[in-house]
């Protein structure tokens, strides 16, 4: 397989992660959004997207933005797959906490050995989700979906299970640890304060308050 530079792979991954939420009606992501996401200048984004479009990995329309070609999407999915498998490995086999693995996985995701990843997947017994609850794409690029909601959308009286977090930021994850909010936690929404969207929830025997912002970063599934 032809290999790509780390930087090229990071651009493809950035476009892939921005597409679901930041694309326009034509499914294009604006180059400014990419620049912001990667913390780089618009000019260097333009250079890189031209290069990636020459390689057939992106479709680039000046002033409009970019989308992924099938080849580009395949590479992005593979990087995401490797990233998430390494995160599972770091947490489950090396005992890292979930707030400490993202930056390490950012480096490990660029190791280019399909055989290594196949063996890693087997060693981990084919996990479907990473330690943050994000789905791990299969070797052929399929992503398992499930019906999740953000906790801030949940009405009082509804019981839910925490299945994912939408932020990898360590201070956020450490805060969840402090509250005892781990993946799999059973939560009952007991009250909502309309003024600022604070949620009162029951977690085990505890009643805790969650800000609307924190609740909006928690993916949950409804209990029957
Ligand atoms: Zn990560």
C-alpha cells in the first residue's frame, strides 16, 4: 500500500471528523473549519488540500471547501481505526486512564503495518468501541451505529446508560472520573433547571448536578 506523510493523514482525518457536523448542503467542509480544527493557517491548509486533491484523496473546490474521495475516506477510516484500537490497548492492557491515551494514540495511529493492526485487533478480541465510546471502524471500513442521545436532550424521569463522551480533553475526562461517571454508568434524570439547562441526575445513591455544557458532551442510550 502506498504510504502517506503523517501530516497528510492528519488532514484526511480532520476532514473526516468535520464532515458529519460542519459540512454544507453539498457535503463540503470549508477550509477555514479545517484550519481552525488543526490550529494552522488558512494558507497552509490550501496548499495541503491542493496536494491531496492532486493525489486523488480529496475533492477541492476553491472558495467552497473539500470533501473526501473514496480513496481518501478509506485512508481516514484506517487512521481512525488504528487510533481507537491503540486507545483500547493502552487502557485495557497497559492500564492507562482514559484521559491519558489520546495524545499517545495520535502518534501510534501513523504506524503503517496492516499485519500489526490485524494482530492487535485479534489480541484485543475485536473491540467495537474505544474507551471514549467511539465506534472502531472494521478493517473494511464499516462503522457500527447505535441510537444515542446527548444527555442534555433527555427529559426528566428517563433512565439512561452512559455510552460515550464527545470530548477527549483530559480535564473533562478527569472531572467525569471525579463524579464517578464512567462508561456504562446508569443515570436517571430527575430534574432539569430550564434557566441554564442544569440537569439533576441520580447516579447510584447520589444526586448530582451537571451543567448543560457537560451534559451536552455525554452520549447516552435510553433504558427501556
Ligand atoms: Zn483519541
